[in-house]
């Protein structure tokens, strides 16, 4: 089979090239002719016979072995077009057309949160990302994706791994850049005892981390690791959801602000720690609804200490099982909704049945977004425009935000 050539016709949603068959070939591009050993339905290490004009030399030395990025071999223009197309295709499958604004792409080295894998290793600790389709950790000394502050902390995270990692186990280290230093949350380490707790506490002080949590328990906090949402400073719970880049968050927020316009009373559904609720409270009363109570407590504390914000109320509620009903929504002028990847079918159905006329919908999954958008359009809404935001650079993920108004 290996002497046969295959022509790549398109990219799949995981970023692999697809030839007729279908045969999947990692890190190839449409139009390329490739050859290689076919195992099952894959060519694991394709040889490029005819390269695409969109192919570029990956900027990162770790690209061949690291699984953190999957599209670094493609030009920025190609990736921007392909990501826009993913969203267009998802909408087209429901017969939806709308005005696409130019994609907003976060710059290199701007990713402010990362989940690193770490092992103690025989001679020295190994900290990095898993290889493609592999259990092996690729140690990274440089990275074009993550924020320089995270990169500079890799030796410290290695020391942390030696102190708290078991001989055979693998640590998962969630690192977030805060306004005042790194917020580090570790799982998979040795069970806590007094000695380990003391050693970890001393290490945090030495490294200058803002906070360290171990299996969900805060071990040491040198200073609250705040995030700025508008004029509010919020200390999220360990490992809490946060938009991946500041630039991506700013682009989403600008689009949300434009979509809600001059609404006086806004409901923010799946509000998290207040990414949208707190900046919007500069001009409106906001009711923030979220399933995780600790996130809302952080949002509320941030609101109470901020200056010049309208009232923000919070409600802990599982919006999948128990959405806000149509009659609950009558007191609002606009809704902001930013659900997880599964979308928010039940909540969107209630918005569709309500008398709300303005909705800003943010989504990290084009397929569930298109499905939910169709529910709103069938209920008399129009999608005025959509903005694709790429804050997961060189990955296959897209984010989008759209403005809906009832006709």
C-alpha cells in the first residue's frame, strides 16, 4: 500500500487531511499529494509528494513530537479561512445565512491558561504536553502558544513535580496567568500529609506563585490571583473556567456589548465568574445565572468591591436541567448566553418561547451553536451578524459570538 499516492481533498474537524476512502493523514492540507503506509484508515507519517501553497514551515521546534498544536504547518490565511468555513458549514446545514465579520485571531504566545502534563522522570522531571495520539509527554523548552509567564515557570513546575509527584504517576498541572502571578492547580499527585503540605507551601513562596491548589484544596495563597473583568477584580476558584486569551476575551466582550446595545436589564446565562456580567454592569443591571456556586461567589465578591457598577444579582441554577422559563425572562431587555460545548437546547427553547427580543450568543462549538441558533430563528429571531474568534490558535477549535434580534 505504501507506494500508492493519495490526494487530500479536505480537512476533517480534528484537523487531519482526508483523501478518498476515506483515508486520514495527519498534518496534511487540501490539494496535497501524499504517500505512506496505510494502517486501518490512517497514514500516520505521510510523506508529502506535492505540497500545498498554504504549507508553511512550523515556527516551533517541538511541533513534530508535541500534540499541543495541530495546524502550525498551515498559513495563517488558510487557518482563518478554514475556521470561518467550519462555522459557515455548520450554519448552512440548517439553511442559515448571515453576515460574517472578519475573524479575530489571538496573537502568538498569548494563551494565559494551559494544562500541562508532568512526570518525575528517571534523571529529571519532564513537563510539557502529550504527543499526538500518545501517552508520552513531550518536554517543551519553548512554546509559541502559551504566555511567556507560564513558559518561564516550567523549571519551577518541574521542581513541584519532584516534590509532589509519585514515582509512576502523572501530574496534571492547570496554570493560569492572573493579574498578580501564576495560579497553579495540580491533580494526580501524592496524597497530602503535613510534611508534603509544608514542603509545597515553602515552594510556592520560593517560586512566587500567587496560589497553589492540590486536588482542589488550596495549599498556599501568597496573594489572591485576581482576574480583571471590567472594573471588577475577581478571584476565581481553583481551575475555574476562563477565556483562553485576554485578546480573545476582549473581542468576545466587544461583540457582546454591541449585540445587547443599550439594554437596561440583562440576564447572563452560564455566567461563570463574570467575564461578561461585570463589564456589562457598567451600563446595565445584570442577573448572573450559573451552575457552579463557587464561581458565583467569586463574581459577587468582585462586584461588591468594585466601584461604579450597577446592581448585579446572582442565582445558582443548573440551566441544563432547570432552565430559566419564558415567564422568568420577561423582566429582561436582553440575554447573554455562553454555554459549554454541548450548547443549551433547553434554555434556548425557553428564550424562543419568551418575549425577549435581543440575544447575544457565545459558543465554542459550531455544531451545537448552529442547532441552537435554528431554534431562535424558527421563533422569529434574525441573526444580524456573527463574529468568529480564534483564541485557540493552531488548534481546530473555533469560538463565535452572534447577535440575534426578533423581527
